[in-house]
C-alpha cells in the first residue's frame, strides 16, 4: 500500500517532468540515446473548461462547472533490436473542486462530497498508465505488463472490447476519449504464420492471460452528486405526499460487492485472424469477468435530507458481484469496391462488423429481486466512407461513419424486467445507432465534426458538435458542446437532460 506522502511525491515528480518536456521540447520530445540505445519520450498536456448551459438544477452546476487537466508522458526504449520497453504515466485533475470549494450551491447540492473521488485521480493504478515489455523473435510476439488490447471494430459501442475496463468518472466530456480505456496487467502472445495457405493473404493467432494481479472494474457513473459529481444521473421516485415529500431523489447506492480474488479472477482470451481476398476476419473467444457488477436490493435504504431544498434523498442498499462472462464471436472488415463512385470522390467505403454470443450471462430480476441467467447476442455494423461534397468543401473529403447496434436477451422472461450491470434496464431487444461526420479546412488545420448517438429503444439522444484548430504541430484548440435529450423519464440520456455543456480545450503535444 502506497502512502499519500509517496503519492504526492510521485505526482510532483511527474508534473516536473511534464514542465521540463514543455520547456525544452527539442531535447525531450525527440529520440535520444540511453546506454547507446534509442529512447523516445513524448506526450501531451490538456486543459479543458466546461460551462453548464441548462440552467439552475439540483444535479448540475450553472455556468463554470469543470476544469479538467490531463497530462500524459510516455517513453519507448529499445535495448535490443527485437525488444521494446514502454512506460507511460498520467496525471488527471479537475481544478473546479478547489475553485468552487466555497460556493454555497456547490456545497448544498453535495458536489463537494465527491472531491476525494474526482478531484485528483492520484492512486498509483491511475498514475501508472501502461508499463510493458515486448519481445519479437521472428514471427512471434510476446508482451507482458500493464497494457491495452483492442479487439473491436466499432466506435462508441463496447462490444468485442471486454478485456480492458473503461474509466467514465469524468462523464461523457472527458478531454481525451481514448484515454478512458484502462490498461490491465496481462500476458499476451501472438504468432504470425510465415507461409499461410494460398487462399489466405495473412494469418495469425493470439492468446491473452490475465493473472488477476489487480482486479480493476469499470469506473462507472452512478447516481448521487456525492459520488459522480456533476455527471451523476438524475433519478427520483414518487412518495405521494405534499412538498417536500411529493418525491424523493435517488442518491448514491450503498454497495456490498464481492470482487474475484486469486485464480477466481483469471481471464483467458483467444483470437485467430486471417486476411482473405482483402477482407480481415477474426474468430474470438473470451472467458473472464464482467467489468461491471450485477446487484439486487439488500435491506432498507439510507435516507438524508438535502441541504439544497429540504427534499428527501434515498441511498439504496445493494448486494452483488462481478459475474462470469463467456462469449464466442468474430469480426469482419472489408472495403466495398462495388460502392466506389467517381461522383463521390472515388473512395470505396470500409465496412465493419462484429458480433458475439454470450453464454449464461447474469442479470438482475427487478420484480423478483434475484439473479437470473440468460444467453445473449450482440452485434454491430458500421462503415467509414470518405465522400467529396464540392459545394461544402471543394478540397477535402467528408468522412461519414454510421453504425447500428443490436443486443438481444435470449429467453427474456414474461411479466418481468431484467437489469444488467449497474442497474441498466434492458429489453428483450435493445437498439442503438450512431453517426459521425467530419471534414477539414485550411490544409487540415480546421476540423469540424459532429457525433450523434441515438438510443432507439429508449428514444434518447446524445449529440456532440466540435471544432478543432491545430495551430501548430504542438498546439491544438477545441471548442465543443454536448447535448442530451430523451422522451422517457428515468431512461437512458434523459437522466442527463440537465448536463448540456459547452467546453473549450487547449492541448499541447510534445
């Protein structure tokens, strides 16, 4: 167990390294020699400011509400031709917590109580991002250490990517989405077939083992301003009385969770990949643990009176565990040459598909308050198409990326409702879709984009327009906004209807 004093020292040292990297970019952000072998160090600094635009509500902070800083530094060292050592560290803080510490409304709404969890992510597991050694003897590939493994072909939907947990503590406005994937301590081995069959352009096999040195679940958003800060989903339940007892808010849950320890948390993953007629195909198998817990109610709830308006807040009591997760599936990726059009710029769209079948997945029965198991099917299809629209941009292409996602629970019970991890209500069939459109102007310096995520089943939307200006190789500025909407109370993005925000980010890369 690392003491707080040690952690402060690590963070201070890390911050000093970042400052030096910015101050002397030519000396740091370049390849250098260590014991006569190449060493490369680079990274980035991001400072983002978020402003709430929904108005004055219990579950949000009007106007200034976040100031997220992220710093990442990574180094690659190659002591031998086929050996690589990689390590990266990360510093993540939200300066809104000290800035708003004396704000009366911030305190009355309970946002200050989430400070210990969200102000500075300074646990050693957060500061040490990746740390692994890679050995490449001929057609083999071995990597041991804290790393990220990406299996999926879709964006926004986590389907095949179940090996690494994700971090959503900063909500849906994290300044660097790719850094929300959390590395895990893994052993990874791959073999590329030197002489594949004639019908195959390439073939490889991959095996992954998680020895459960540190069980790391998903860092998820949960109800309660005292837990998730400004990103806490808003939930309430009717009490049938008169003000202030006409309804009660659902606060942070009291969780009694069993975490897998030792060999009980071992995870295994296998993948075979082949390229046939320019189509990349994989067959995937995973046996491990769900990174989100499944839970049922366990006894009376804790209650308290809100300092903001005197209403009752209920903190439900749950018991649960991280269930087994077993699936077999595959992915398919190929350019669709038949859709190549000279009129649209002459670029064929890239088609992406992935699917799996999960066995005996654990759910919670909302009516019976018990755990139950069902198989399930998940699949997603998407495309990336670069098209030319001269009327809007005579020089650069537009990248249009639509996606569709379907999740089906096999044998869904009649007269009951099932909930998945974190209490997410699920139907027998669950549908989502997304659309990403982007282009560039000024020689690639100005990049407008818009991302739209639609929960078809719950009729809810998340929209993020964004404009990025790359002033130089080092400096980048981003102005964006996020909007939430939903037609069904307490469902999907409707729970975030007061979270609309405008944000501005300054990024320095070295």
